[in-house]
């Protein structure tokens, strides 16, 4: 027999329950997290735009402030036309304006240095490279301001930038240049002070992607180029505006994943980058994600236990039923199931118990059954023997055995009927009533008598009647019969037998004739002794034929 | 048996859920780290640096008693005391030592050798003190705010020359044992000829020697000096200053001071960073260090000079103060 692998219903139910719970939980939570993420993303974009723009404004206004002072001085001071004393005073006043101006230099239109003043010792004068000077004059001679790239002061390691504004007369002619070395340390402080969330950072890069202001000054001093960072690359390649609808997750300046945005300063051509670590930016989402993961895990565990518990609750009665069935199979008919639940399984258990009870009533053990079967077989055999014996008896007996129904129609006939009446049994059974065989003379009377006996359900014995043989001869039968009744005592028919007494009847008739003749002869002829003896001898012979003792003693 | 477990497990898991949730919410509220910072002040004249440091630290989010505790220890020119305190800080395993000026900074650096305690210094001369490898990359576990000693001393001489251009002989007495003073002298010696002035250098080791020198000058026919440049050595800004100032008053000489308060007690001006600036800058460095940036990688800061001009003294001396110089002053005492 093919053995199929057993699959526990409990496990199947528990797994199904768990799977269902898992799917529902995952779908619900995924949707929630997705929407939370979208909302948070929009918030972050908005916040970062604001921070970036504000930071850009801060840095820009610092630079712009210095430029404005220089421009105002260049415009109002009439610097070129003034005396040396006046020029010096103006420059000194400018230096006194704030610590950001470290050095000031005044050039005429011929690029000749007219005057210089410094917050530092005059030993430490600004040394402009020829290239820088060319750039400076090419810009300023066209009426434009000039801002150099950022460089680091060797003594103080502070970031410096050279700013220069053209000096024009009222006709707009180029008359000279006012140059200032501006200490960006103060901008560093500003940038360092920009708060981007709790752990975010802001920093400034120039158009080449060089880091020019950042909280970790050592990195600025190393002159790092950050154009490999995606957000900075965007700016370097011309993305001036802060992006309004995306909060890309990119690698930040500290090598961590951040949400970044930037704002272009305009003048100078720098950008402020703001970065907020993903962890902080999406903290609410992460927190809810974390909680969700825990919830899911715990829910799984609960679902697992609840599933196992429920499955077990459902299958326990079934397992009990199975075990009980097993026990009954082993013949322990006293097995019963404890019924606890009121549900279908409870009903099943009740039915099962009832079934076992009924089974107990109707079925004995296998031994009993076998014994019964053996008994029945024996009886059947006996029955068959009896029947055979009956058939043999019936076939060999000189008696005609028959059965009729309540109307007198033959339902059975032994084969001897043919010897007696010349009919085969099949010509009698179902075709002839018993009275059909009577002589016409006696039929009505005998029929009446017989049916009266039928009605009384009485047995009858040695009823002598004359019947007509198939060949037309008269046959004398002596009939005996008993009624056949059903369990309620209603007549079904009669069963009985007939004996042919025709010869006996004829002998009796002949005997009666002889006796009559003897008596007549005796009365009429006395003396005829011999004749008498002969007659007596004849009589004795006749008697002997009949098995009777001799009536007359013959004396010779 | 099974049945018992089935009934208990859901309860157990529900309890677990509650515990985990409680833990999770507890994790959110991280206990704030309490920083311990040892402050070593080596000279009273700079003691206010610590106040500015603390004020800036508060501004940066370090609130005393809440997430930071200061162990403020001060001595007044006491190398043995400095060492004792530095060792105590190391023994206490403070999170950071803030030491000023040069001598305590050097002591703290030595005391923290072999530990992971960072040192932030202020008011310290890095030239000749071997405190840092370079301004850009201090190295080791130290960073701080340098005292821009030589630049400002040269500038002070320039200001003095601008104020009293007729003064050609400038008195410069200094503690010859003071670390890094030779560096300042070298620069001064380069600058003086450019202004056409002569430095009258008087190297000493005690205040008595200064007094003796000044006494000798008073007693001679020509005092031999036209103005006084106070040199940035401990001796000359403390006990030495009094003798020098008395002499200046007596002989109506202009004194260029080397501490902020020199201008309050006789100097016509002083040009030196304010203690508060040292403190502020040091605090922003300390903030970075506490946030985990290795101190040795944080460039040394340089504060701006602060020009305090005592207009009263200038008037008493009958000096014609150039407007430009006054414009440059960060503070004018009238």
C-alpha cells in the first residue's frame, strides 16, 4: 500500500493562521510606513530649503557686507584725489570698521600701489601673485568687483579672500582699485554656527567644489575638493537653485548617508550645502519603522502562539476522535470522548459516542460473530440435508405431497402425482385447484366441504375422495392436510398428502360382494359343504392377501 | 502539559511586548553624557579667560551642572602647583583639560602623555614652547588658541611709532628665560630699522634687575630711552610693569602695554587679544574635541588683537594722537 506522508492538521492550521496574520500585518504596516515616509520627505525638503537659503543669505550677507563697505568707501572717499594723509586715515578707519578686514591696499589706474595698511605688522604684507593681479585689474577695470579664491594664511591658518572694488570718477572712468584682504574666519564662525537639525552640518564650497568653510576646519585647511559628492557635483555643473521637490539621499561630507540640499550665494560664486543625516531626517519614520518591526515580530510570535493554540483547540477533539477510533479498532468498545465544546466538533463527538454505543449494542465481538456464522452455516447445511432428504422421501414415497393456497390452487406438488393422476407436477402447480380433479358428480359437494374446513383452519385426516385420472379413470385417494398459517394466524394455504387407495377400495368392494354371495349361498344351499369349504378357502386366501388371518378353519 | 503552555505563552508574550515597548521608549531618552573639564589657570591676569570659555561653552550647549562639570584650579606663576593640578586632572580622568597660558599648557601636555585626555590651551605662545607641531596640524592630542605674541609685539611697536614718531629709542626689557621671547625679538629687530627706531634691549631675569636698570637711567644725565614697549613676558607684564610705569610717569614717556589692563594703569595703549576672545575660541575648539574630532587635527586658533587706547594718558603726555590710530582702536578710555 502506498504510504502518504502525514501532515498534521494542527501545523497546517497554525501555518495558515500565521501566514494570514503576516500578510495583513505586512500590508497594513507597509502602507503606513510608506505614507509616513512621504509626509516626512515633504517636511524635510521644505526645512532644508529654508535652512539652505537662510545659510546662503548669512554667508552672502557677510561677503556682500564687506563688499558694500569697500564700494561705499571707494565711491564716497574720493580716494585717488585725496592726499596721502587723508588716504591713510580712510584706510585706517576702514581697518577699524571690523576685524574681518586684515589688510587694505590702494592702487591707482596704472596698477601702482599707492598705500597699504594692515592689522598685522607691516612686515606681513599681502603678496599678490602676478596672475591674481592681472585677474584683479582685468575685472575691476571693467567696473566689476573681484573676489579671489579662498586661500589659507600661513601664520594663522585662517582662510582669506581678496576682494577688490574699482574706484571710478563721476564720468565712470576707472581711476584705481581698493583691495581688501578679508579674513573668512568670521564666516567660518557663521557657518559653524548654522544649525541643521541636531546633527546636520552646513558647509560652503566654491565653484570648483573646494571646501571653504566647514565646522571641521582641518578639512578646509587640507584644501579638499568635494566635487565627487553628488550634491556638490550638481552645483559645480551649474545647479544653482535649491531643489524643491526632491530630497535625495546621498553620501555626505562625512561619508555618511544624508539628505542634502544646497543654495547658491550669487556673489561670490559659492554655495552653501546643508546635510542632515538620514537617521535624523527620517527619525520619526525610523522610529515608527522600528516600532513596527517590533510590533510585527511580536505579532508574529503572538499569531504563532495564538495560531498554534487555536489550531490545537480545533484539532484536539479531532485528534481525540482519531485516537478513540483507534482504540475502538483495537476492540476497546468502552472508549468514550469527553464532550466539551458546543460547536460542530462537539456535535461530532456526541454522534461518535452514540455511534460507539449503538455499535456496542448491535455487534458482538468477532468471536461471537464467527461462532454465529459457523452456527448458521451448520444450520444451512442441515437445512440443505433436510431438503434433500425431503426431496428423496417425496420422490420415492408412494404418497403424493402437495401444498395449496387459501383458494385451493396447488402451489407445490411432488412428482408422484404423475403416477397417481397422470399429471406432471408443472401441470398441476399454479394451474389446478384441488377440486378440479374431483369427479363431476362429487365436485361441488366436496369443494363445499373442503372450503368449510379451510375456513375453520382445521386439519383433516384420511378424507377419502374420488379423483379423475388424466386418462379418465377414477382414482380413489385418501387425503390428509394441515393448514399453513402466517405469524398472525391468517390462513395461507394447506399442506398435505394423498394416498392411492383405489385397489384397496376395489378389494373391499369385491370382498363385500363375495361375503354377500356367501351369505346368500349359505342361506340358499345347505349341504353344499364342499362348495362351502372351497368358498371358505377362497375367503381365507383373499384375507391372507390382505394380511388378515384366515377366517375359516378348513376341515378335510 | 501542552495545554498549559498554550495558555501561558500569550500572557508571557504580551508581557514581553510591554517590556520591549518600555525599553524602546527608554532608549529614546538617552541619558546625557556629563563632561568633566579641568581648567588650569596659571596666572591671575588671564584668569578671566576661563569665564569667557564657560560662557561660550554654555552658548554651545554645555550647561554647567547639567551636562558639564568644571574643575577650576588656579595658581599664580607656580610651576609646581601647575604640575600638581595637571596630575590631579589626569588622575580624575577628566574628559578635557583647558590650560592657559603657555606654562600650564606645556605642563598639561606633559601630564597627559600616554593618556587619551585631550588638552585645549589658550594664551599660549607656540613659538619655542614645542607645544604643537604646526598651527595647521597641532599633532598629538592637543590644540588651542595661540598667543599671537610676535605679530602683535611688532604691531605694538608700529603703533607706538605712529603715536610718538619722534621717539627713536624704544625701551624693551624682557625676561630672557621666557620661552619663545627670542622669536619675538628677532622679528622686532627686523621691524625696527624699517621705522628708523632703535630697540634698547634689557634682558633680565627678575624685577629687581629692571628696577636697577631704571634706577641707573634715572641717575644718569640721559635716560637713554624715548618710549617704552612692554614685552610679552610674564615678568614684564606683572611685577616688572609697575617699575617701568613709575619710571614712565616720572619721565613722561609713552608706554605701549602688553596686557589689556596695562592701559588702565598707565600705558597709553595696549594691543593684545582680549582674554574673552581666547576663552571663546578655546570653547569652540573644546566643543569640537568633545564631539569627537581628534584635538591634534584641529588647527590652532589665533585671536584678533584688541587695541585699547587711553586717551587721558595720551593727553597728559601731550601727545598729538593721529585720528587714524584712534579709528583703529577697539576701545578708547577717556
